C-alpha cells in the first residue's frame, strides 16, 4: 500500500473484511505483520480503517 504524502489532505476509507481477507488463512486468527503495519500507517496518515462483514449478524 503506497500513500502519497502530498495528497492535499485526501482521506480514504479502507473497509476490510475479516475472514480470509484481513485474518490469515492459517486459522490462527492473526493479522500478517505487514498488513498490521500498513493499517497503522494508514491511520497515522489520517485515513479511516473499518471492519466490515458479509455475515447477516
């Protein structure tokens, strides 16, 4: 994920699903360290990161 520091304060919403997308497929329920780093960087730069689901609950 590349973020442009000269983006003139543009903010983005990153909507992430959990199962098989954000969480590793290993079944351990963990986030890959590079993914975690990218999320933290996005938030630090003012972007919004949200969890979404396709589940009906």
